[in-house]
C-alpha cells in the first residue's frame, strides 16, 4: 500500500483550464478517501445514497456534491460535502489524534449524466500511532466514528479489488456467495458513445456499516430506504461513474490494468471541453434536462470535423 500511496502522491493530472470558465452550477467534486486496514491493505470509503434523493437515488457514491462558490477548490468542495454527508471534519485540526488526512492528488474530471464536471479528489486517512492498539487503528477507531448524516449508509471496500474480476480473499476472510459474485460488466451505449458499465458487489459481512442515527430533531432514519435485496445478500452494488472512478484510481495507484475490459481514457475532459465550446454547459437551469443524444451527437460531429481538419493536407 505504501507504493500505491506514493504513486497517487506523485500523480499530476493534465492541465484543464475549462474549470475556471465553467459556471458555478456545473462544478462538482467527490472525495475518494483511502485508509489502511489492520493488515495494511488499502480500503476506500463509499456511501449509499437514500432512495428518496432526487439525484442518483439508491446508488453507491463518494461523499461529494456541487460547488457553493466560484472560489471553492475541488478539494474544498469534497471536504465540505464529506463533513455534511458523513461527519468527516473539514478542519484538519478537529480530526481526533492520532489521525490526519493527506490530500494525495486529483484525477481528471469526469462528466456526470447531469452535465456536471466532477473532480475526483484522492486523500489518505493516516494514523500516526504505530502501536497497533485498537485506539490507533483507522479501521477500528476512526472509520466507525463516521456519521451517516445525509446518506443511507457508510461502508468500505478493498481498493485493489477494483482491478479484479473476483473477490480477493485473504487468510481468514469469509464472503457471502461465490467469489465470482464480485463483478459483472457489460458494454453499453450511453448517448451514442460506447461505455463499459462496471458493477461491483462489495461484501459487507465483515465490517461495521455506519447508518444514520435518530436525531434530537426527530429526523427519521433514511437507512430504511436501503435496497432490501442488497441488504439480504450482504453485498452493496457499486456501479456507474463511481465504479469507473474507482477503476481509474486503482489503475493509477497500482500501475496495473484491470482483468476486465474497460474504457482506456481516464476522465472525460475532452468531452467536457467540446460541450463547453459548443455552448452546452451554460448555467444549469433547475429541473433542466440532463445530457441528450443531441448533445453527444454534436460532440461527435465536432470531433470528426476537427479530425478532418487535422488530417487535411496543408496547401
């Protein structure tokens, strides 16, 4: 895991100047929070969104959301949202000792189906106490303190496993079902573009899943809105943009390609830039449409025209 953290720490995303020109309503970021378990293997914190939410209801996701101001950096957005959603202090001085958070890197922007430019921000939750005591363990002491304030559940998943087609088992591990239950993938057409849709089914039988507490204000537990079938199978499904970000983050961290087919590029910055130049990423209207086939056809037409222009012989 030390080598993986070092690679992430050294990673520099390509320049992307469009971010500074995007309207506030098109800016978003998520926090990919890693920690080392008691054996030293990396795990990643994931949430389950309540089925009652308007956007991405019932889906696995990272803590994250939209920018509050044009001055907010992606990491500031991600940390603020992590505080609001799972209770992770946004102020490092308020993180209980011996724990601390290191910002490792930012990955290229991805394009959400809601037409947001989303920056994945990767961070590592350290423990500076190597005594091996339960109180010094991120997995046993810090992670259980996370409070599912605005999500249905907070859980973790083995980070390297997002490069594998089967559950990666260590000595003493038990899983519900078969190892092959871990992954299912299919190529699909999304807005006239070929995408590999990854579906990972994360075992939750060997971990403490954090669910919302009943508040003094009388807030009902939104954990009631978790998928009952997933709860019974003791596996949470991670898919869509979240799954793709996890695959790409693991590719960078471990300098390995996954065992399954996948889209080779990391992020969607070329597509975001083309949409912006076509005027398709102006201020977002509340309740307005997401990306359409027409938007994506315009992207393909613009790319084809640029390719033809580049290939044309100079006179």
